[in-house]
């Protein structure tokens, strides 16, 4: 197999991964459970109730730009947009870091 053919296959694999990531990010709000996530329930089992409620009431170090994976006032569409934006940001940051690491 030539280097050019191998490179094309890698690019097809990359594009397929991006498409799959975007499909998952669009479908996630409709498939996600409305129950509390596993991290919250695990913390509730490890930390006593008083400490857990104090942690929930405390002010965050930094406010999230899209709390609860949603854009306020947009309903499900806001959730889809928040996850798609987050997915694209992570892909962009990963791509940039990969390019920087490749140069060094």
C-alpha cells in the first residue's frame, strides 16, 4: 500500500469519526436519561448528606457558559446546540494540539 493511499484511508477514517461524533451530539439530548447522572448518585453514596448538600449550595469557582449542557430558553434545540458546539470545540482544540505536537 502506498503512502498516498494510506493517507486517504486515514482521512476517511477521521471524517467518519467526526460525522459519528456530530450524530451522537445531535441525538444525545433525546436519548439521555432525565434521572441524575451516575456521578451525582455515586457522590451521594460516598459523601454524607450534610456535606453533599453544602457542596451543592456553594458557589462555583467559575460559571459555566452552558450549564446543564443547554442554552437557556431554547428547549431541546438549545441542548443540541450546546452539545454540538462543545463537540466542535473539543475537536478543534484536539486538532490544534495535534498540529503543534507534530511540529515539535
